[in-house]
C-alpha cells in the first residue's frame, strides 16, 4: 500500500486545533487578540470557524456582514493558523424562522417546533434550501482564494428528522420510486395485510408516528432510509456552491460515532474526507480499557468508511463534557493518550470542541482549551500544548493507513431492524455491544480490523465476522458464499439470516440464504432471564483445540446440523446435547456459527484460535498485558506501531529484544519498554 495525500497540500502535516467561535466575542477585541497569542502557544495550526455564525454573518435577510470574518481569517493566516471554514446551516437565525415558519422541523407527533436549538430545520423545505445555498454561495465567492482556507466544514452534526407536509409528500415520492409506483408491491413488501393495514392510495401513507402507525416494520425501515437519503440530498444542495467556486478544497461534515439516525455508509461517498466527534466517558463505571476498545471500534468505522483513507478527529474534549451524566475530569496522561489513540487508528488531525469556554449558554461549562480564567496557566492548556508538540514530530505518519486481514460487519440498517423487532426479547438486544465484544479480542491481540457494512467489498480479507446479521439484503449472501468458497473464513452468530431488507422473514428456515454456507438449520431461539443459566461444553476432540465450558446468557439458539460439524454442545435444559458452535467446510473456506450469547472468556479463546489458525498478522507479535494494545499504521514500507496503556498502572512490556526507534524523541529502545499510567509509545523497528 502507499500513502494517501494529506488533507491539504497547503499544510501537509498533522492538523491540531478545533472549534473557534469569535462571533461570540466581537465586543471583546482584547480577547480576540489574546486568542492568537494563546493559539500559537498551544501549538494550534488550524481552526474550524463559523460553525454557528449565521446570525453574525447575515443579521437581517440579505444583509451580509463579512468584515469581522475577513479580519479573523486574515489574522489567523498571518499567524500561521489555517481555517476549516464552516457553513452555518445547523443553526438558522431567529429572523429566518420568524419570517418563514415552514422551515422549522415537525416532530413525529405532528407538532412544529418554535425557533431554537440546532439542527431544528426541515431538510425538505425549498425556502430553507434556498437560504442555505445563498449564504454558502456568498461564503464560497468571498473566500475561494483566501490562503487560510484548507477545507469546508459543512453544517454540524447532521441529525433529526421532520414530519411536515413537505416531508410527507417527499417520502411518498421516495416510496413510489422504490416500489416502481406499484402500491400492491409496497403492501406485499411491508406485509401490511397484518391487522388490515393495507394501503389503497399513496396519499394514505404517513411517516411513523406515536399517534398513528408504528407497527409496520417495513414502513419504519423505509422512513429511516428516506431520512438518510433526504439528509444527503440536503447536503448535496449545501455543497453545490462550494464545489462550484472551490473545487479543490476538500469537504467534510462531522459524524457522531454510531448515531442511529443516519446511515453513514450512504453519506460517506459524498465526502472528500471523513470526520467525526469522539466523546468517550473516561474514568466512569466501565474500566478505561473497555471504553478504549469501544472507542477504537468507532475510529475503525471512520477509517473504513472510505476504504482506509485517514480521517479527521473533528471534535474531542480537552478536559470534560458538560452533557454526560457525570462529567469527570480526564486524569493526567489521558488527554494525550486518547488523542494519540485516534491517530493510531487513522486520524490525521486532533481537534477539539472548543477553543474558549463560552461565557453563557448551554455549553458554558463544556471543556475548552482556554478556561474562563483566560490564561495559559492551567493543566488542560499544558496538556493540549503537549499534544501539539508530539504531533509536530509525526510527519512520517501523515497519510499512512493499514490494510487489515479481518473485517467485522456493523450495519446501520441491520441495527434499525433489530431494534424495531418485537422479539426475541425487548431489552438487551445489544447489537452494537455484541459487535464490539467480537472486536475486543482483536484489539487485545493487536490485530488491525476494518469495521464495514454488509454492502462493502469482502475481497482481500482472510476473516469476515458478522455478529447478529439479522437482515440480509439481496446479493449479500451470494457474496458471503463466494468469499468462503474462495478460501475465506466466515463467522456469524445467533439471530442471523432472519429477514430480508424489508424485514420480511425468510421462508424455508433460518438462517435463510446462509443455510447452505453454514450447513445448519436454526429451529428455535430461547431468550433467557438474567437469573437463567446454561453452559456450552466443547467436544474433547474439536478441531480448534478449545477445552472447557462457557456460560451462556440472554440468547440460546437451537440448531440442527445439515452438513456442518459441531464443536461444542449445550450442557443443560431440554436442548442439552444440541450443537452450540458449528463449523462447515464450503469450497476452499470455512464458516462458523455461534448459537449462543457468551461472555468475554469465550470470544477470547475462540478468536485466539482463529487468529493462530489463519496466521493473521498482528501489529506486534507480543502478548500484551490487559488494558494495553498496539495499533499499526504503514505506507507499505515503514511500519509505525502505537503502544497504548489504558490503565492507571505502569506496565512493563517485553518486545523480544528487537530494537525499536521511539519516533517522538528519536531514541533507541531495547526489548524492555515501560509504559506509565495512561502512557504510550510510538515506535518503528530499527535497522
């Protein structure tokens, strides 16, 4: 593999900075002057500017005031600080909503919002689209040649849906297109015959509502798909003038992890670079290393969204949030560690919300680089400055990535379908947590992983894992079969192969179109109460060489072998002796089926054997202590290894007497490495 291009050729280094809101401080010129001094001191080289500045740019309709923004742009550039310029559509001004009330969002209960909040607009409204396009055109025309401009930050954290009359009509048109203008076809795919919910005219269809229809799962799924498509269409309207006037300036918008309201795989193809906002809850009820692998899982989604291209950490907090249930301070070392974790998984930026704490409003207590005290003599400021100094030394890593041999499928639409299903249990369905639990053994074993959706390309991987693949879209099973036939190893679990993309159950037995490749038939699934226990015991001569028994929880599937071999059986209850883990040879590959929900000990032992069996490459071929991991970035020639300690204890590592270079301080390391609490090393093998 080769390097990707930097985000901007104007500044081919790591970007370090974050959200800057000078529009809040226009009456405080001394503070604006002080900001520049402090930014340089904090090793900032970029700001995201103007994210919520619509009212400052256009205080009255058609009255644009750019002079303040001109001054800020010029001053930043004169001091070596670049600008990711934002479009302000996330927060329309009061005058716009007052004059054009139809631009305000309508909730599912059919009540229209008043002015306020953010992302509070209708994404279908022609008026709102026109106003957004107008201000974006003004911004693009004015700053297209400004030397500070290196990227566009479009809107902010797209989210929310709308149920107004405009959106109702747009949804019906979307459905007509999908179902070939054939309402009988729609009724079949939604199985609306149930409860006599058959539609005889398109005008009868409404978006899901607590005062109306919520029980047709095909309707619910299609509405979520429509929201993604309509949001993407709104986004395309936003970026049209930016592409017209600045075709060479990259465009992004900040995603929100696994936010359930939008399918980011549908969004990603329209971005030049992926960016996301990361806000883990460190030092909380979960151990920090548990939070770390769950965060790493989302970093890997964002790296995978464009096939391994480095992404932007657009927002993180330099200290605390103000909206988590408990906003606990980051312990010493955690800010640098969590920032470098993003870099380890593919980020070419470290950016924060926010530069300076707002004096008032909703986020006045949200963490910032500059506190209300207004000076640099704080622990947080020093932490940020340190990260900037480290990033200056990492130029060789810019544009590098990783090509994993393992992929895990985490699919937004599959998640929607599982959450909407009424059964086999109403709580603890835990699709995301299950995917993360299958990811954790690879994180612990220092194995790079892509996190993809079911429509991604499976070629090039040795191992494909699809926990709880409840929904299988057309063509996916065929591609899985081909993957295994060509020599790949496929792993899936209980509750897979149940429905098609419209949530219609497969006929002929589960796991539907995966029965052939898996060689099993799933007859029933038992939902366990928290007090219930069962165990799975591995056969003494099983081919993986796993020994012992493992406790089950929450879900146990009763399966029959139809060509597969059982590796483990249930120990208790009426399904004692039934297969619980099965493997099937298919073509040149193998497919494994795990019929029960399990604990960490099972997935650890199972995937340790699979890693060994497939000879899967690790970032470093060393077993590390619990809570310590290693991640890899490479250009195909040089390999950079990130050793990360997510515990509050010092950890001693034995790197097998291989010499490494610490690329942060350019020192040589022998085989013994000491990682302090919340410490890290970035190393490269010596010659």
